[in-house]
């Protein structure tokens, strides 16, 4: 939540500035505002939030807090579903505004002034009268109270009306409200905010020119949801200080849901929180997933059972197998030695994360400017590639190296400078020599300036390296293979080879590290089960095996058998699976009655065997109706007393 607040800060500051400017013009009666009054224009902010509609509520809540703290207490949020007509819109508007409170003086007994809206006719005239009465009460207070009130709000604060989902509003409702409001803009400092998910052009699509000309529109664009996601991944997942990590498959599931389903950053965060809960609930050794200092203390106080859990980890087994026989015996039998080794391995894992993230950012500096982005444009794509396998063995990595060996000098120098900044700011302690080496490369590039063999004109700048030139560039590389290299070309090869050596040393996949199970959550199947909805499969499972959800021991039954303790709809569903395309209702009822009557045992009334009990008949009718409602069957006109089956294959 705090990250999203920081990302929206610039947007909210611009909105506050816009509202202050519009309101001050109304207060000071400047020439510009007078002209606007004459033309009856309403100050309007077109707030483009993007298609991630599920995140809009959080943004509007934050916006409401900012406006109430800085501009005005009179804010109304309107949704299309609540405003089918202008009358309903005015009712919602006045209902929200008249419940607002004006802070007069916190030291007095009458802290708040509230205006009741009972039995008030919902019209623009009533709204203006209410606003004048509220502002007059504020103005009539003592000067000290005025100063206290104006510390938060202006003496006559504007009335802000926010249309949260403008695209969903009826055109007629918007037109009528805007036309009516424009007639009273000189009496009521009204400001409109349009929440837009698609494009600002929707304003002109919904409103004719005669209506849109009554609005003085200013456009405000929020950061894209992809930028929000990149920031969250950078702040949470790509920080060594945050001990919990996501495996490649799990991270890919969350990113795919984001990119192909909803673009919702809020849902991504909820999925990330679900991963944390699942990891700490399902992984016994997750007790060591914390800051390094705390992890060492906890490792020193592990119980024997917890030590056994560590010995069962696949990565620890591989580590034991790589040791000599004496150490193997000690690790498997002595808890004290195991605790000491665990502390050392946890420290190695922490150092690995610090070094990994620094080299990952350095590699991203080189690969994010290459044509067609072989390793991805975003750092999250590169991160997934490095987690999946040894990235230097992939074709995409080899292609990236070939393209990097054709960069010009200015781009190389810029990238090296960025890499130096990354390693200098890194918390890793192994990069002092790396920084010196990169600075040495920069010095050598500076010495090449003014030389006769300057290659500036021989290579395309990175910004112009389009994928259409890839083939030509690679052919150029082949033609130069057997020619004598210039000093610049040799230096460029040295730079790329050095970056390649860093990648091979530090970007080892996390699943190759010992005790990675402590920090990494890799159970993607559990995440898919919770987040990727499969209603038909869930429905079939619930009806075919009710014990799965109800956890009642009486509902346990062998596969293929039908328990008479199951709910009626489950019995009817299992019986219908044994039928063909058309189901005879009489036969179905008799089978249902047989299963249900089996619960009464041999003492059942003999008469009931010849005639179905009315209660059982009613239960059957209700269960069949529920199946029809769920879409498993439908009435059939082909045969009397038959229904048609609609689903096949068990789900």
C-alpha cells in the first residue's frame, strides 16, 4: 500500500495543484475565472487510471484522503450503477455531501457542523442553499476559528464530484448534469473529476460538442499498471533485505495472471501474500526464513525434529553427498555440527542473493537496449530466465552477447558507468575488484578518444539498432572475423567477456544453492489451484466427492460407490453419471429411492418398497431442480418423463 502511495504522489500533487488553482480563481474573482463564468465552464480533471479497474478503488480512497487533508471536505464519489438517472444522481450527490463534516475548532464543544438532508428536495438550488449555509456558518466564526479552519481547508472550499467509472455512465445522465451544473457555476465552486479506464477520447464520444464545451478539461495520467508492477517486484522480490523469495514457476504464474487476466497490481500483491502464507504453513524449515542475524540465532536453537527436517531437504542431501565420509556422518548424526553448518550455509545463501541481484541489474543494463530484447525488456523477464536454468547456456543469451559486441563506444561507456554505480551501491563485499576493473575499462575508452581508428561511424548507435538490421549486423561480424581488430574492437570484446564472466560466476540458478527451500516458494500447483478458477472441475469434485469439502467421516466412500449419507444432490448427480443422453425420471427416482432407503436397513416398512414415500419424492424433485439450475440437465421434448443430459466426461 505504501509503495502505491509513493507511486501516486506526483499524480495527487498535480491534482491538488489543479484544484487549488481553480478554487483560488473562484475566491479571488480573477479575470480568467470571470471569463470562465461567462462561458459557464466547469473545471474538470480527466483522470486516466488504466484498465486495471480492480485497483481503482484503492486509488480513489487515497485520493479522497489527500483532498480531505489539503483542499476540501466536500467530496462525492458517484458510480454508474447507483445513478440510472439525474434524480438518483442528485440524491447520491447530496446524500454524500450533506454527511460531510467541517472542522471548525477542535478545542470547542461544537467541534463539527453537520447539516441534515432529511426532507430536502434534491435539486441544484437546494445544493447551493446548503453550501451557502455551511460556508456562512464557517465565515461567521471568530477570526481565531477561521484561522484554525483554514489551516486545512479554504474558507469556501470547492465541491468535488468524482465519477469513478465514467465509461459506464449513461450519456443522457452526464449531459443533463453538466448542463444543469454549468448554469450555477457562478454560485457553486464545482469541480468534476472523471475516472477513465480507457482513453480521454471517451469524453468526446459520450458528450456532444455543445456539452463538452461547457467543461474546462485538464488531463492527468497515472503511471501504467506495468510500471506499478515493476516497482513492486523491484522493491520486494529484488531486494536482498527481504528474505522471502519466489521460485521461477510461481513468479511466472503471478505475472501471467497479471498480464493475461486483469492487469491488477492489487491482485498480484494478494497472490504474493498467499505465497507467503502457503510457504510458512507448508514448509517446516521456513522458521529460518528471516533476517540473517535472526536466522543464525534460530538455527542455533533448533530442536532435533527441526534438524531432521533440514536433513530431508533435497538440496541438503546433495550437499551431504558432496562431502567426505567423515563430514557426511557428522551432518547426519550430530545436531550440533549440523547447526554450525546450517549457519554457514545460511550466510552463504545471503551473500549469494546480494551478489546475484547486483550482477542481474548489471546484465539488465546491457540487455535492455538490444534490438528485439532477446532476454526481455523488463528485469523481471531476465530474473525469471536466470531462475529457470543457467542463462549462459541459452540461445537468447548467446544472441545478446553477439549484439553487445557490436555496440558503439558512447553506449558502452554509458552502460559501464551505470554498472559502476550499481556495484558501488551494492551491499556485496566482493565487488571492489569489479568496480576497479570497470573503471579501468572506462579509462581505456577515454584514451581512445581522438584516435585514428575511432569506430563511431562504423557502428549503428544502440537506439537505431532495429531488428531489421540484425541479419546485416551479424553478417558484418562474420566478415570481420578474419580481419585485424582495432583497439576499440578488442577493448569492446574484453568488456563483454568480463560481463560474461560475472554472469557465469554469480547468476547461478537458486535451486542449485544449498538450503534454497528455506527462502524460496516453488509450489506453483498450489498457487494455480487457488488463483486460477476452474468452476466446472470444482463443482464435479464437490458433487462426486463431498468429503473433499465437508470433511465429514460419514461421507467417505469407495470410488464408484454411492453413499446414502451424502446430500441428495450428490446422490442424484452420481446416478445421472451412469445414464446416457436421455434420462428416464421414473427410473432415476427409483434408483434414488433405493439408495436413500438403504439407510433404514432391513427394518424398513414393506409398503415403502412398492410405493415411493412422498418425502423422498419431494427430495428427489428438489435435487433434480438443483441439477437443472447448475446446467447439468434440461427438459426434453423427445420423450415424456425424460430429461436430457448436458455434460460428459465427468465434469
